[in-house]
């Protein structure tokens, strides 16, 4: 899911950066090679960085269950 529309950052992008030890939203932008634009995503990025690992995994699973589409051949 997109977290930052200005920079096209997704929750997956933020979680990958988080796994490398980043704990501040500004560091996320820097590592991903972009900069904060409007700032509306700061709170969401911070929430992702602060969430516990098990919550992160559960949210991904819940999201995938809600939006998965079965393709029939």
C-alpha cells in the first residue's frame, strides 16, 4: 500500500528500510533517495517504524487476505 504519494513509497519500502535499523522518518527518505514533499505521510511512516515485528507481519497477512484475487486458468 502506498504511504507517500509524492515519492511513491510503499509500506514495503518503509519496512525494508526499517529492517536495516532506521528509526526516523527523515532517514527513510534519505536512504530511499528522495526527500519529504508535503509531509502528510510522516505520521504513517513513523507508525510503521514504531510497530512491533509481529504486528507488521500480521498487517501484511490481513491486507493480502482482504485484497487477494484468485485467478482461474
